């Protein structure tokens, strides 16, 4: 898979900025980013497969599936937390603010596995001190499914248990009527307010937008963006991700609080005491660690290229399977299938091996989760080089449905001819043979008898004379068929076909749904995408055939006014659209130069 167009140095620097809030040294930050980027390609393949199956079978969304920058951000949170946990286990002393960054990252990652309702409880009650009924009112305005007090209490209890296991320095506070069960609070809440605002701004989900522009329009904005009306299945994940945005982004969360008449979050901070330090809330290098230099990015890029080359030399004598960073078993020549149980809140199933250069990531399978953190059923496959195929399947245990299981299978495909040659120097033999064959063919033609070549030339001259004889004289009407270029011009002179992706749910193959029917003749297809906000100056559209190779990007798009609507338009030729299911993502360039996804559609192309 080629590098995605959105993964530029600006995005990598933003990734390092997130990592640097939780890790002081550049070496650890580089390792976190390297692990995140190493897992990105295979995780993208898994996510696209999950979305394709959902669209193909018209299934409702069950767990949050992330793609693009949001997926990379989830991987960063995951590996930042893994490395931070190892450091804390080794009793590496950290400043209070660095521990605060780790606390917020771990909390956001835990809630993102579940739903935005969990995020409301996590942020509202473990970062701030809003009561249970107040959090229930927040979720009722933003989410569409009811969640009673028992569900919210159960979620709070699970979040608290997770945080206690993750951060051993947390101490439980006496139970009160206002807070219920909680942790001992830090003694310097107001001093931490600015840093909390900076960190939550960094950690707001990438690819989301400020849905709540002001507290005055809460009802309108919530109904328009979060209402329970039909939209394409691909948009369900984006809607849910924007709900996460409301609870994490300080500005949007402030608008929600103001609309509900609650005190501002700065006045309701309730962060736990995370270290033994008293009042030591400023790290060594300012409110957050420095942005790490471009030399780190260059080193990571070189390592990724080296690992890609190492993967193509993969052997099958030792392939180790991990759940996150916990070893569960190995695949060998004698045992090419492994089955095991997946505990809740596991994010990634990884395959690793070892060669002369050290440890090597072979591939991975990223998981989506139910609201209880249990991995959802999924399947995926990953091909490495010409010979190795890995298949992953996660499923519920047929007897105990509250247990998730996984099967990983390794197949060795038929070796290519070059792989069967005994050594590297003999791999040049086929190429040398082809060159010799071409040389012999050329020599054979060059040394043909002169009479044969002359006869050929005479025949060619005779053919040209016949063509001249059959050519109409000046002023006569030509009867020849039009050229391919003229056919193209005639076809493209036909009226263009305008297609506006519908907001209705994707239906079955037999229904009309979000279908684009292409005529038999070549024509131009104009995509018309309505938008409601004029927040950005530059847009681009990304068009991808599910199951196909490559992505078409239409850049340099701008808003237009048409029939009283604000729209984005671009056109393609009908021949460039193969039949099948497509995902269309409309992205906008932010002030920081990052491409954020603001709309997503799914549709099907049908040829007549």
C-alpha cells in the first residue's frame, strides 16, 4: 500500500507533539511514533475490510471503526500508553504534568474503545466534577440512545477500576454524596487548568470539526449532526467521532456546558493526585515538552523502509503472536494455526519475528469493541511478499457469549520461480536468458536473405498505392470511420451526469439506494456535495473503490453557490469508475495545514 497522501511531515510533527506531552526523551518518542506508523498500514486494511462488509451486507454500526488521521491518533495513544506503563513499572520518576498527560491519554483511549457516552462519564467525572445527573443530561443532548442511571453508574465503576489498575499511585477518597466513589484530588487544581486545556486540545480526535459553534444553537446543531435519521453507514463512525469531539475539545465542551446552564469546566476541575510531588506541576521544558526535530522523522522513515524490505525475506520458522504486548503463542512450520481467548480492552493482535537485524513486526489486526470493551467479531487477511498469507478471525465463544476468541492462520503460498533458485547469483539466469533470446531474434531478422526483405518492402509499397487509389479526391465525401479521438469528443459533448450522494442508508444490492447508474456511452460525471458551513478555504475529495487498488484524489476544490445551496463539485469520466462500492471522503484544510475529514459518503456504481 502506498503512503497515504495525508501522512505528511506536519501530521508527523503533530503526532510527535502528542507523544512529547507524555515522554520527555526523544528516543522514546521516536519509538512510539515508529510503532504507530508500523501498525498503520495493516490496521487500515482491517478497518476498510470491516467497513466494506458493513456496507455490502447493510449492517448497522456496532463498534467505532477509524480510518486516516483518527486511526493514527488511536495508535499513538496506544503505544504512548504502553511505553509509559513500562517506564512507571521500572519506577522512573515523572513530573506531575507528564503523569497528567499519561492519565488523559489512557482515559481517552479506554473510552474510545466503547462509545461517546463513556467519554462523557470519563471526562465529566474523572477530569471534572460534574454529577451523575449532569452527565446524563449532557449525553441526552448529544447521543441518541437512552442511558439510565444504572448504566452510567456501571460505566463509572469500570472506568475507576481501570484507572486504579493502570496508575498505582491513585488513592481512593472517602465516599461522598456528591462524588460517590472517587480518587483523592490533586491539591493544585487551578494551576493545572491551562495545561489541561492545552492537552485536551492536542488529544481532540483528528478529522473532527467544531459542531457546537455557540451555546445558543445547541438544539439546532445537535438535531442536524447527531439526530437519529438515516445516513450512509460510513457516516455513522464520523458522527460518533464528532460526539467524542464535543466531550474532549475544551471549546465545544464549554459551549455544551453553557447551553445547559452548568458552571464552566475551569471551575469544576477534579484531577486526581498522580504523583508524590506537591505543587510540582511544571515540567522541565515548559508547559509541555519540546517538539522533536526533523532528524527523528528521517530516522523513522529509514527504519520503515528497511523493515518493509525485511518483511519480503520473511521465514516461517518463528512467528510470534501478541495481544498488545503480551505473548500468546507461536506459528511454526509444524503448527500453522493458533487459537486463543482475547481479554477485554485489547487493541491489536500483532505478528512478530526475529532476524539478523533484530525484532521485526510482520503484521497486525486491529480490533473494534462493544460498549463493554469486548472485541467484536471481525475477519481479515494480510499478504506479506509472494509467499506468506495470514488470516485473522475474531468471534464470540459459541458457549460463553461474553468471551471473545481469535484464530490466526498462516499459509505458505506456492514459491515463485526466482525463489526456487539456490542462491542469489543464479537469480540473474532468467534475465540473461531473456536478453540472449532477444538478441537471437534480432540477428535472425537482420540476416534474412536480401530477396525476402526486398519482397516485403515491395508489398508495403503496393499496399500504400492501393490506399492512395481508394482515397477520395478533393471535394469528395469521405466514408471512413471516425477516429478514436473524435469518438471521445462526440461522447464528451453529451450532457454531463450530475450525482449527489444521498443521505439515506445504504441498502441491499437489489435496491436503488445510493446508486450511480452509468450510461453505456462515455460521459462526464459531476459529483455534487452540499455543505452547511463555510469554515475552510480549500477542500479535496478522496474517492476509493472498496477492494480495489489506489485512491483518486481531487484537490484544489472550492465552495460554490448553486440553486441556493453551498456545494463542492468535481467531475470524472465515466470510464474511470469501475462497478462496485465506493467510499467518498470530503476533506478540508485547516489553518494548521492539516486535512480533516468533514463529510463521508458511500455509494454503488452500476454500469448499464
